[in-house]
């Protein structure tokens, strides 16, 4: 804490309100750099004249510099931002909001990062970093099997994992469900491989098509390679997954027009594990896939759901009705604020 207080003394010699304002400026420059003064003023809610005063102060302390394209943080500016982020969270009452969100959703733990990933590209990486820290907290020493879903959010999580996670642990990453319908770089098999690379762990593959008929399904279960991975999935220590918007997910998977029309008619808002559900949490459609089912989550010690963005607020709120109580939700302010406002989503 001493290092953070030293930065605090530089930034705010008088009151915390000034600190909050200047930290917010650092935060938006970090997120959107290089950024011009006019856009930055709009983002932080200041006039350009008032912003100039603040950025001149930050520039005088070598925290911000200006390029032809706009303002960027210096190395010291980035250090200040990262060092003070936790302090800022406490000052803004983020932890109180996390508890409130958990109570509203009926799950044990919620973690919120600043910003809205619907319009800020760096927020998913911040959620990934928090997922790495959460896994480090929850996973026991020794062998841990982590079942993983695919998707763009999971790709960010994979890139955020570090070798520290494997300290005193043997990590085995396995795809939670079969499916080759996604783009290669966001398939569960690829995500597992990336997680293993970043942590020094191991991974297994499950090469099964996205959609399989019942005639195909049963013989596949008897295949030794498939059977081995499914047995590992059944023994998972943790599951890491995301939550998607129903219609965009159906379109991304190239589902039929008739199925998409049906999902719209039944007012599906979200998707997870191949289950599509409406705002009440009622499952309206299920993709027949091999692997982890929603009902299996109750038996898994740690379930980590990573999903953010104001566009996903309805999906997250609906999924919480299906989620096991031991779920840890990692989200952002964009989704959390909408859910807590109780808005009609």
C-alpha cells in the first residue's frame, strides 16, 4: 500500500475528489490511447478547458505525453494507473457493488471491472486477468482439471493466464463440450491449447462436430479418445465459460433460419453450454452436443462465468437463474449497472 499512497500524494495533495477525476482521465487514456482532447473531455464529462488544466498537471508529472495522434500514457503513467486501480475500486465502492450484484443474481461471488466491454476493447482483457487471479485463488494444489468453453471472451481469458497459476499445480485443460462450429481460433480445443501454453499446463482435445444426430452421438461416446476426455470433464475441478446473446450466438453458429426465427418467437435472450434461454431462465432450445450439461455444474467445485458489456446484461441476468450457487461471475460496469438498475432488458 505504501507505493500506492506515494502515487496518491503526487496526484492529489489535497482531496480525493481531485484524485478520482485525475485517475478517470488516466483510465480513459489507457483504454483509448491515442485519444484527442475533445473525445477525452466527452468521456470524462469535462469541458475542454477544464480537461486541459488536468492534463497539463499530469503531463508536468510525466504521466501523460502527447503524440500527433493524441494523448498516451508514459511508462510512469501506466505504472500509476495499474498501481492505483485497486485503491480506486475501493474508493468508488466497487466491492459493495459486487456484493449487491451477487445478492441480486443469487450467486456467491461477483467481480466487476471498470468500463463497458460493449464499447471499450481493453475491458475483456481486464476480465481475463481477473479470471486468472480467481483461478489462482480457487484451485487447490496438486492436480486440477479445468473444463473450458470456447468463444471470444474465453480467448481473452486464455491470453491472460500466467505460469504462476501452475505453481504447485498440475493443470489439465479440457474442452467442456464438443463443437467444431466456431472459428478455429475461438474453438474450445484451441482455447485449451492456449491456456496450456500460457501456464505450462497440459491439454486434451475433443474433435466432435457442433451438431450431431442421435445415430452419430451414441457411437462417438464409445470412442476411446472421446471417452477419455469426457471422463476428465466429469472430474473437473473448475469450469470456465462465458455467456452469449442468443440471436448473435445462433447466427455465429450458422444455425438455420427456422431455428433463429423460433428463438426470436420464444424471446430467447442468452446462451451458455449450447442452451438457449429466455429472460426468466427458461430453456427454450438446446443444441445436442457431447460434453458438459447445465445440470452437471452443480457437482463441480468452482464455476467461473466471464461475461460483460451492457449488451449482455439481459443474458447474464437470465443465466443467473440457471447458474449453480457456487458460481463466480466476472463482469464489467456496463452489465452490472444495468442489472442493478433493474431496467427492463
